[in-house]
C-alpha cells in the first residue's frame, strides 16, 4: 500500500469476497455490489454505443 493511504481508504477497488466479508458484508450486499457494478460498466457502455449511432 502506498504511503499515506489507510486500509479503509486505499484509493482503489478490491472485489475479493474476503475483502467484502472483512468489511462485514454478507450475500445481500454482494448482490447489490454486483448490480451496481453492472450498471456502471455494462449499461454505461451500452448507452455510450447508442449515443454514437
């Protein structure tokens, strides 16, 4: 970890299940995380493609 960063604010995204459970999250939170990532990555890309048509 870079100097000046804290483990709770690393400046990036860790998606491993061990990291998620370490933060106290369970299955329902993991489903919500997956849904949010899908919206950001997949749906956003689809919208960008449609705008350029």
